[in-house]
C-alpha cells in the first residue's frame, strides 16, 4: 500500500514522441506512457492558458489527489472504463488509463493539477 499517495504532489514531464504525448517515470516502471482519449488536448489547452509556448518539447505536470498551493485546475472523476477512469476538466473529458494506479491506490475523486515550463 502506498503511503499517503493522495497527499503527495507528483511531478512528471510529458513530451511529444512520434506524435504522442508521453511521459517517463522509472520510479513507477513507466517508459513512454502515452496520454490518450482527450487528455493531450486538455493538457495542451492548459499549457496555452499559462503561456507555455511549445509544450510538445516538454513541460512539468504536477498532480495530487489533494489540494496543493499553486494548483491551476481540478479534474473531477466520472465513471470507470476499461481499467481506468474518465475525468472532466476545463469543460472537456479525458480518460486516464490504469497507469493512474501506479500513483494512487484508488482513483481520486478530484485531481489537482498544475503545469509549468520545464
């Protein structure tokens, strides 16, 4: 069982790899893990809103299951699907695959998110 996983602020660095928005996190065994099903569009929109000029070259993504200082948006959990969960954020929906459970024991009801230049 992960200790206080919902309270920790995690940081990953998404980047473009052959047209996919992916990230690596060797600490949890992920390499070129893609974001799919609406999530890239949501993240690129957020990057544009905060002035990150070329997010395809990479940006920092901070996230937590609890509110943290400086978070920019909240993603609200919807329904489970295919081992992952759908979330609604910025009026859009995006699916987070089962890799979500590398960070959380249970899918958080709310994900708190911040993006910043790397």
